[in-house]
C-alpha cells in the first residue's frame, strides 16, 4: 500500500504562515486557528506541507485502506481558504444556507475571506463536523 502523503509533520505552523500568506490571509488564518482550537481543544499542527490541522482520528475503510488524519483543519490556497469540515455531514446543509458566501463539497468548505461569512455559523459547522468524525471513527 502507498504511504500516505498527508500526515502530521514537525513543520512550524508559524513558519508556514509566514511563507505562504499575505497579511490579510494571515489574519484570517490566525482567526481560524483560534476557532478550531476552541472547538477541538487541540493545538494547531501541520499535516503535510500545507494543511493546518487539529486533533487526530484513525480511519479504516471497507477496502482495507486506513490511516490517520486531523479531525478538522484548513489550508490557505491562492484562490480561497479550504476548510476540511465534512460539509456533507448530517445537519450541515441547513447551516451552510446561513453561512454567507462560500462553496462546499462533500468534505470541504471554500471561502475567500472570513468577512464573507457568519463566524458563529462557521463555528457550529466545525463543531458538528468534529462530532460527526468522532462518532464515525471512535477511538478504540
């Protein structure tokens, strides 16, 4: 089986943000870090070269593929901010309608700037996603 590319690293979150973001994006990143830390109770850690993740869970699919991944996280990209929050989890669709300007896929939420969204709704989305992942992949 191929080695997973997305895994926790020792890279500094601060040094990643210093290299990867402009000042406005950096401010949004710091606010998201604060929010995700509040929801998960976990410290920010780099996962792979570009994901800032919080917490960890172990998954195993029916195919036999398994690994570890952060409970939630995000990555500042050129076009937008990608938040890994299980946007398709139960109850998320109603919250997404109240969020503000965004795009969503099954596992991701994309926003350009935090000022485009309702932060309280974003916090609920993150919290529900973390709860969903914890229930789906309980610690053994």
